[in-house]
C-alpha cells in the first residue's frame, strides 16, 4: 500500500462537499453486543501506509448520505479489508463511500468484529499470516462473527430503508480482501429478508465451498490483480466461474498489475480506475439511476 498523493486528497475533499454528515449506528442492541473487553483503536499504520481500525467488538455502520439532488434510492454496505485483524478504513471504506454517495447512493461503512490484537495489528498480521496453522485457527473464530455482521448489516439497511429514503430491493454489498470474503459469504448465505441486490467482492480472501450458488443469487461484480502478493487472484476467478456456471450474472475485471489491497490508492496504473468500472456496472444494472 502507498500513501495517497495530494491530488486524491483534494478529490476526496471535493466529494465530501456533496455528502451529508454521517451518522453512526450500532448494529446490535447494547444488551446483544459482544461486551467490550478491550478498546477499539484507529491510527495510521506505518506498515500499510493508511488509516486503520482495530479491535472492533461492537459492530457499527457509518452512514454517508447523498445530497437530495443526486439521491437515487440505492444503498450499499461497504466492508473494508484487513485480514480480519484490522480494517483499512479509508482506502477501502470511507473513500469508497464518498465516491458512491456523490453518485447518489446511500453508503454504509461497516466496522465488523475483528480478532483481538495488540499495539499494531498490521505488524501482527504480517507475522501471523506466515504461520498458516495459527492464522487458520484465528480465522475459525473470527470469520463467522464477521460474516454474521455482514448479514446483519444488509438486513438492517433493508429493514430501515424507509428511514433513509431507499428501496429495499436496491441494497447491495461490496467488500475488499477479508471484507470481500464477508461480501461473498453474504451473497451465498443470505436469508430472504437480507438478500443483497448485488454483491461486489474485490480481491476477495475466500469463498464458501460447502453450499451452492443460491437460486435467486444477485448479480456480482468482481475485481482483482493477477500479481496479488497474497496469491488470492485465483479465488476471484473461481467465484466468477461458480456464478456463471450457475447461470447468474457476473462481471470480472482481472488486472495484470495492482497487487493486493489497491482499493482507492492511486498507483498510476489501470487499477486506479476500477471504481469507475464498478460505477459503470452499477449503471448498467440500474442502481445508479433514479
């Protein structure tokens, strides 16, 4: 990951002018949430060169509302990535929300539950990821919680659609890396009241192998880079093939270069424009029109 240049910062500021102030919603009632045994943290990671959030025990949704003149009745739940140990909250969260809110969508950035980490989760991730056995044990505990939060987030937004002036059948989900795993799992495991209108796993970290593609599966947008330094690119291809083999709508963008975690970072290569391709796809699917 690289530090964002001034041009992108100015672009984000210009988008912020068209987006209304955010609300923070607790996903679960206080008596149902995981009791906090350690404080949530937000800081700039010198390892990942971006803002991160760690030690999430009480999931929240931060709402980015579009201005009335562009609002189109669609909504999206955004799941940042970070190996289920952190959330890349800017590049894969709030920056994405501002871009989509400027185009009329009501965006909800999800802070889902994470593994307990110490002083710097991003440094811990680099060490733990090398030990596949220990990393796998951590995943067994935290991934079901994170996925449950993704399912609950889509259900919440649908159930409160009238509060935000959105349509229940126009609520989708996007996720990056670990958050892409959450988005993919939601696309497989939803119940009727929480069906996403679309799903967009971006350089997803994994996908369920134990259940079939749903008969009413939503359309899917997938993007990744061939040179993904975590070796996850084939999983995006597998997901696309499973969706299309089930005769469901899917669009795949596989970039030759971009690495893992390109998000909204500017690298002066085609992955810089993946979100424009996503917006084009949303338009084709009817989610960016009023």
